[in-house]
C-alpha cells in the first residue's frame, strides 16, 4: 500500500473513531450529527470526517471503483469544507435525516460539479 493510501485510511479511521467516541450508534452517522459536530469547536472530528469522505470519493474514482466522479473539489482549507457543508445543510433542512455521507456528496456535487470535458 502506498504512503498516501495508508494516510487516507488512517484519516478515515481516526475520524470514525472520534465519532464513535461520542457514543454514536454503529448506524451511519447522520447529517444532523455531523452538522452539530461542525458547529462545536475545535471542529477536529468534523474536519476529519469531511476530509475522509472527500478523499475516499476521490480515491474510488482514481482507482476506477467508482466510474463517475460526482464532484470535483478544488484544493480547499479544512474550514472552507466545513463552511460549504454547513451552508448546504442550512439551505436544505430536510436533509438532516440523511446519512452524513449522502449529504456531503450532495453538498459538494452542487458546489463543485465536474465538467463533462
């Protein structure tokens, strides 16, 4: 496994471990729970979860597992990722019952759709 892949897996696992440390159920993390986490400093768990979700999506596309990339996020500061997610949740309040991963995918696909070039 290449160093980048190891780092990606560790980031994803750390984010998940932090979420589980809060006593979250083993069910998928809800968008509401992630949004709440993203509003409470120091934001470490939120930023880790968002990074892991975005990196995993990119990795799936890069390896050909996922054939269609639904968003093309430019290089963003972690806080910018958080702000995009929270802005989208605020604009789409019914989505709080979705899984966090589904809400992240929708938020970033609307903010950064891939061109069809």
